[in-house]
């Protein structure tokens, strides 16, 4: 089923690659290069899923997620990073139970994680 997905990544090359994967799957993709751009995009339109990198300057993906869930509590969110997840958790950047994918990832894992995210209740920060 085609979805509308807000893709947030400060790295233009990674964002283009992931956007292309999503579009080839039939999804509509709105791209944002920062947390501020993502929040502005969500103010303009609803999306089925926010897919965000974690490590970004100015506002990391978990802080972005916290702001999004305050404004849109039912928003589905999924994160990814090239950093080792345990270091993101132990550093306090992200909660341990975050819906997450390790970079690099392929279309199969992306498809699987999106399906899992949509089937589960919306993620809640504690």
C-alpha cells in the first residue's frame, strides 16, 4: 500500500538514496534536510510515517521525534543511523526501545521495518 513518508536526513546523498528506494516501492516522499524543515513540513501536511536519521546537527532525530509526538501523538516514527545503536542508548541520545534500523540497510529491511512500525502502536517517549 503506498504511503506518504516524511524523510529527514541532513546528508543529501543518503536522503536521495533512501528517497529513491521509497519511491521505487510506490511511496510518496517528502524530503527534509533538518529537524526544523521536518516540523515545518508536518505543519503543512499529514504523513503516514516519519523516517529520520538520528545524528544530525542542530536537532538530532530523537529530539525531533519528541517534538513531533508532542504535536502529533499518533504519528508513526522510524529512525536509522550509521552509529552503533548501543552507543546511542548509553550516551542518552535515544531510548533503548526506539524503532530503529542500522545503516546501511537495503529495501527488504526498510520494507520490513516500515510494516512493523505501522502495525505497532505509535511510539511513546518515556
